[in-house]
């Protein structure tokens, strides 16, 4: 076989993926997240929100009816 390493890695990855949905699959606890990027994320979110508000089109003016 020409690419035996790739084949073996693919078979292993597919096996892990298929078995991950089983009820008896091993559960790994989530790693605790450190809030070191929280201020940066909040600043980026605020900047993106202001940019979205600037780019959002204004609502169309209601037509006036003449009597």
C-alpha cells in the first residue's frame, strides 16, 4: 500500500468518531478556561457591534398621503 500511514490514521480517526456517540464512551472533563482574554473579547464585540450599527441600512420613510 502506498500511503499506509495515512490509511491507518484515517481508520483510527473514524473508529474514534463512530465510537464517541456510544453511551459507554469515555468522558473527558472540560478544561477550565481562564478569563485572560475576556477584556479583549468584550472590546472586539463592542467594536463589531458599533460597526454593524453603522452599516445597517436605515428604515425606509413612510410615504405621506396628500389629502
